[in-house]
């Protein structure tokens, strides 16, 4: 049985459908990346899977139990570190972990041993005995992760665990997630709006857009769907005639047009980019931007949704 399986899982808020007939399957021991921009339905999905929100229709099985029929059984076998960390700033990290251990029924001796293991696992050191109010954002994320692991869950849900963190803290959280998966065999369901995070951490990635799965596969498989290399052209004159002209260039596998953007897939982009530039010039096309790069999950997102991917950070910078 998969660690997580959803069957037409849906959630509506009034007339708005946040999650629409979702069917996903996550195998035991897998890191499953749930990738999408803000508002795509990621957090709503996680809240249903961790039993904090009832589905409007459909169901999901998590760790062998239905989230609608047996939510209590699900909660005992999962850990969750959600977007907003619910940490008491007046507690020390150790006090927080001890409280979590008591809530899950761990005896005093077992709790003490488990806390010592977690302090080493998330690499928080002596700060575990300092008040949480003194913690940096990265340390808060790591102690929240430790709290989710106190009872040795089979499945760990991480809802955008590195949002708002600096690059160094983000890398540290990535390291902990990899180690948990490799050393403890924990299945990880990771929602993220960072392309690099999904690419580097996940065994498989699902791209969610407007509450539906737009694409799913390993990062390598998904990137292969748009070619080995990609030439991205932005021009106000993109039309079907230009697309046909570019498709005739030797070495070009496919040309897709999304508004004023052209995505040109080629097996050897460095060899194809010259002829592409020449063809654009001969067609009298004004080129606003021409970029050659290897295929990325951003290209996949553009391919399957027709729009560019933008995380919260990117939207704030623009």
C-alpha cells in the first residue's frame, strides 16, 4: 500500500475550488515534491492530508488509514511542520520537545533519549536550552522539525519549510530532510514554491496549478519532456508563421508559443542557438530576450500551464 494515496480529493470554499479531484500516490520512503506557486492548492491539500481540514468530496489514505473515517489513527503515525510555526517563545527548545513527547505518550526515559537524538539530528546544539524567542528563523524551523519527529512518525509533511529563510538556513533544512529520509527511512511529503528545492530534494515531483495536477514525474523525466536544452525567446512578433519557420531548423525538436514567449527545445542548444538567431533576424523579428539554458522545472511549468512560475519571493522582487 502506498504511504499516501488520494482518491478524487477535493476541497471547495463556497464557490471557489481550491483542490479539484486530486489523485496522487506516494510510495514508502519517497520524498515527494508538491510544487506550485502561492495559491495553487498546496497548503489546502496538506491540511486535508494531516486531518486539519475535511475534504468536500473524495478521500485520502495516509499511513493505511482514511483521513475522513479514521483521522485519529492518521495523526498518531504522521509528523507535520506547517507554514506557520506554533512555538511558544517563552519555552526553551528542550521544553517544547519534552511537551511534545508527553503529548504522544512517551515515558520520561524514552523522551529524554529521543530528545537527545533529535538535538543531534537537527544540529541545534546548546541552543536547545535557550528560549525560543532568541532563535533565528532557521533555528525555529529546525526545532519545529524536531517537534514533528518526536514520536518517530512514518510520514513527515513539510509545508513550505524554507519560505522566508536565507540561503544558508535553507540549505541546512534541505540537509536535515535528506538525512531524515536516508537514515530513518521517513516518507516526506514536501510542498514548495521553490523550483530548486523540488529539483534537488524530491524523488518525484507533482506540479499543481489551480488545484489540479498539471504534470508528475521525476525531475529528470519532467525536464526531458521539454527537451535537453531550451532556447527561450521573448518577442512581440511571435506568431504561427514564425513557429513553423523555427521548427524547420536542423536540431530543433519542438517550438511552443505561449503568448509572446517561444520555448524552443533542442538536443544541442549551443549548436541550435546560432541558426535560431539568424532565422529571427531574417524574419525581421525584434527580439527582446534570447536565452539558452538547460531545461528546468520552470520550463516544465511553462509547458504544462502556459504561464511562468513565480514564487512569493520572485513576486515581491518584481
